[in-house]
């Protein structure tokens, strides 16, 4: 229900922002900086919750998904990452297509509606492997939405296949890719990218790939990795670039702030993010990204406890059952690698919200004892 109690704060910087939020006006870069700098998390949360409830009431979305990571072999060697391995390194793996299909089938009893498919930038795997992977999954699981390949992977595949980004996306779409996940965006600012992921495509290329995907009718998500060497200005720059592109394409569905996990990465000397920053990041995202329909709390990285609280600070989506998460767990996440559907529902209800199972395109999923249907 829409919050009715009065807004209160001692932080005078928040007064003009409050006025804008009430009037439904867009926030500026300076407003966003003030939001990051405030210590009044309750006032910030009040504002974000107002917008969240205006858009979604109590509705809180979740989906039943499975992650498939076909390979951890990666040429990029990003300092932020504990997942990627060089080809001959200990622990490097690449799933044969049959193994990937078996992985997809395991844990399938909960009627998964989405496969989230991302992996490393493998120097030798041909583009055809990825087309066969997608086509094979589509054939075996025709009702499952395939949310596959970050903008970074698409750009790398296009280089390897000597195709344009548009042609690459076209072939992936034809094979069965339904939408794209939001990974690989990190922080767009060049100075920061140089430290955390200097061999990846740059911010402009990430945004251009997303633009092309949207123009071709593929929806995508967007992420931001925070809590490493970036500052408030870098975060605001990232959010505003996403907001600008969304104004033009309308192709983003969900924004997912990702807290940096330093363990087992070359940046492991950095501290982990605090609960305060995690909550603040959700709230600022909700307020600045006024044209993004959804803000996702990814419990795997912020813990189920913080993710639950974030449902009162701007988030309207709790991701997900996530069977078998690997990227965060290689980086020291201590959360379980998956959560059962009833547990997600319980967390949402206990936050005083209304759980709505959705498919990847946010259509309600209706379940009975024996069937799963998507309301269109
Ligand atoms: O792109 C890698 C990040 C992302 C670390 O679209 C790390 O629905 C923290 O994008 N610490 C992959 N983060 C995850 C991702 C995602 C997750 C959930 C939902 C969706 C969606 C997308 O994880 C990578 C990178 O930004 N990452 N290593 C690390 N050590």
C-alpha cells in the first residue's frame, strides 16, 4: 500500500529531492550524489519505497530459474572475478553439449521457467557451440525462457565469428535466445574499468551492444558492480548512462546492483560491502532509474536477510530460486547455492509484500498441482 506517514529528516539536502519525488520529477546527478552521501537511510528508504509502491504496490516478483555456466575458461582475467580460469589452469572446465543439457535437466522438478546462461570468454570454442547449446536447450525445454549471454559475451562471440554485433545477435535469436542478462556492465567509468576489468569491452561498447539488442526486439537487464574502487560520481555516471539509453530504447526490464565479493580475486584486500551500502544502493537505484520497471534484489550476493529488507527500500523483485550459482560462490559468497520456491514466498510474505511468481518477461506464472501456465 502507498506509504501515508509523513516524511521526516534532519538532512536538509533531502528536502528538494523529496519535493521532486512527490511531484514525479526526474532526479539530477547532484540529487543522486546527495542520496549516496546521506546517512539518513530511513528517509532515503521512505522516498524509494514511495516510488516502489507507486509502481508496484505490494507486488513482489520472483522467478524459478536455473543458472547454467557452460565454461569458466576466460581470456579476460578481470581482477574483479574469481570464476574465470585460463584454459590449462586447475579447475578449468567446459561442458560438452550433452553435459550442459544434463545440467539443465537436473533440479528441473520445480518447473523452472528460465535458464540464465553465462560463462567465460573461451578462446577456442566456436560460435557454433553456443548456437547448438541454445538450439539444443530450446528443443529439449521449449517452454523455458533462455536468458543468455551478457553484452560482453555477445561482443566477444561476434569478434570470434567475424560477424557484426547485429548479425551475432540475429543468429543467437534465431537459435532460441529470448533475452539477455545484465552482467558485464560493472562500472562504465574508464578509470575504474581499467582497474577491475581492463580486457573487457568498454562502457560505450556495452551500451551500444545493449542498444542493438533492444532494437532487435530482445529485452535485457542491466547490472552495476559496486563496492570496490569506484566512487559516488562513478556510480551516478553509470546509472545516468543506463537511464539515458532506456529513454531511447525502453529495452531494459530490470536493474540489478551487484555487491563486489573480493574473496579469491586479485582485489581480495578490499573490504566487503556493508549492509548500509547494499540497502542504499537499492534505494538510490529505484529513485534515479525512474524509467526502469524493476529493481532486483539478488539475494545470493546481498544475503537473503538484506534482500528481504530491501523489499521495503525500493526493490520489487527477489531473484530467484537460482539453482546452482557459481560466480559469487567462487568469490567467497557464503549464501546457499539455491533457494526453494516456498522459502522465497515466505521471505516476501514476511516483508508484508505480495509474492507474484513471474516469467522472465514479468508475466504472472499460474501454477496448479499439475501444470504451469503463463498468463498473457
Ligand atoms: O557480470 C563477477 C559480477 C556478474 C564478481 O540479469 C561479481 O537477471 C561480485 O550479471 N563479486 C554476473 N560480482 C551476475 C549477473 C546477474 C546476476 C543475477 C541476475 C542477473 C540478471 C544478472 O557478476 C558479472 C559481474 O558483474 N561478478 N565476479 C565478484 N567477485
